[in-house]
């Protein structure tokens, strides 16, 4: 058994070495052709005013990117506040929460599907993607952190109490989901 493990480890190491060499060969070949790898540069601070002025004069983002040897995304970043769909964010306005995808254990999903939920919570569950896990499953739910927190609060009875006996598997599943929700940044005062 030990010999088999050593043989597999040696084969894996050989594969990594071959892959590394092939990668370096490809990089050297690209360099010989004049290509250079890596992230494309951003617009230099000294050129930002020039780019913004040219954009206001009607030059396209693609043309500016070609002229300055940067990506179109770099040009969009430099002229972001000049773009038509840009809206100023008030300083006192609360920050918008972006949707987050978390895996919800199947035992929690089963409990929540039978519960009385708000429309946003129901929609998050209905739009989730089922992922098979051995004999069970998880539901990959994409929602803003506030909805995840609401769903977690709704499955609190799974821990027992309130006249409902605790089922160990459901309690474990709820705590697993609670651990995932607790990684989200808290909001509020």
C-alpha cells in the first residue's frame, strides 16, 4: 500500500514538472513573438485628463484604448463619471448590498419551503440551484445578505425549543447555514 501511494505521489510530481515546463516554453515562445503577458496597464494619472477631454469631444472608448495602449475597461474607469448611466451616490445614503451566493443544506431548505415566507425569501428559494451531495443536496441560493439573515432567523426552531423537538440532523444543517451567513459583513448601525 505504501509503495502504491509513493508511486502515485511521484507520478503527480512528474506531471506538475512537465506542466510547469510546458507553461514556461509557451511563455518564452510568446515573448519571442513580441507578446507580453500579464494584465494590461491602466491609464496613467498624467494621461487621465487627456483621455477625459478626448471622450467629451466624442472619441470612442475603443479608439482611446487603442491610442493609449490600454484596455477598454481602463478607459471606462477613467471616464466613469462621464458615462451616461453613471449616477452619483449620496454620502449619507446606505450602501447597496450586492447579492451573495451561499449553499443552504437540504434539511434547512425542506423546513423553509413549508414555512410562511416573505415574497423576497420565497423568490430566493425558488430561484436557487440544486446541487446533489451524496445522498442529500444543497440549494445554491443567491440573495442579498439581508434575505439570507431573514431565512436564517426563520429556521431558528430547528434548534429545538418553542414546543418543537430538535432533530440533530436539522440542527446541524441549520448551524452549517448559520456559519455561512455569519461570514457576510454585518449591516446596520
